[in-house]
C-alpha cells in the first residue's frame, strides 16, 4: 500500500497556493493594480555616441592642424660648410607669413655623436620678401660634424633687436 504524498493545503495570504502556481496571475494583477512599467526608449544612446564621436574627431582635427599645419615661420636648412676645427657655416632660408615681422633663429653646430658644440641666435630682420636666405657662422667648442637650425620664433629678445 503505497500512500500518495499529501497535497499542501497551505495558501498564501492572497489566496493562491503556496506551491508556486499562479505567479503569472499574480504578475498580471500587480500590473493591473499599478500599471506596467514604462517602456524605455533608448534611441538616444546611439545619437549621443554619434555626437561624442563627431566632437572627438573635430578636436583631433583641430589639434593636428595646429601641430602639423602651415606655420607662420618656416625655417629650411639649405646646407652647411665645415670651415675649420671650431667653425661651421650654415646656409638656410626662412619663410614668413608676415615678412615685415623680425624673427630670431637658433643655429647649432653638432659633433659626430649628435651633441651640440656651438649655438648662435640669428636675427632675421623684417623685409619685403616672404622668404629670406641667410648664411651664418657658428663658433664651436670642438670639431663640428654638421650644422643645423634648431628653430625660429617671432619672439625676438631685446638684446637682438636692431636699432
């Protein structure tokens, strides 16, 4: 004689059986009572991401243009000549957006290991031409291997100003 397992007579306070049946009914009654949760509209997420990507792209383009775009002052080395064991002559040109503006260029003498062994600041006075070619001599502390232009600036120090 086998006896069947007794069925639970227990009920929840809402009148449903405690065995888990009626959960769908329970959920339906909750939504009837309080309303269903509003559907979330997430269309704004791809739009916001698109706007962020466009803004980031514009920032990168601006920084790249400022860093690598055309410069107001552009020096170009045309060559150098080793005069003796302590002198190098550097031939270069400077192109300016505003030719009437004086600029200062730093010209260096370098040894075979790439160390700077001489330096000279050269005043490039304002002119009518946008491009000016110059030669300058740099005295060095040891035998130079080459000469180059370190850079040019529109901020001329007072001790270099002419007149």
